C-alpha cells in the first residue's frame, strides 16, 4: 500500500545528445561504477547539483 503522503510526480524526460571529452566520460563512468548508478543518472545529478549551486 502506498503511504497517503506519497505523491508521485511524473516528470517528462527528453532524450538529448551531448559531446564530452574522453577524460570526462572516463571519470563519469568510474563514478557510475563505484556508486552503482547509471551514467545517465550521474550526469543528471551533476547537472542538478551545478544548477542549485550556480551563483
């Protein structure tokens, strides 16, 4: 049973293409492997963090 306070939010996701240098991709892949999180999710979390902390 889903708790009454839980309200699922459907967020639209859009497929995009980005170009990264090979060193950045290697670091992202290492981080994804170490944390057992997909490369995509690591990139999304990095972007979210950067946007929240951008001054």
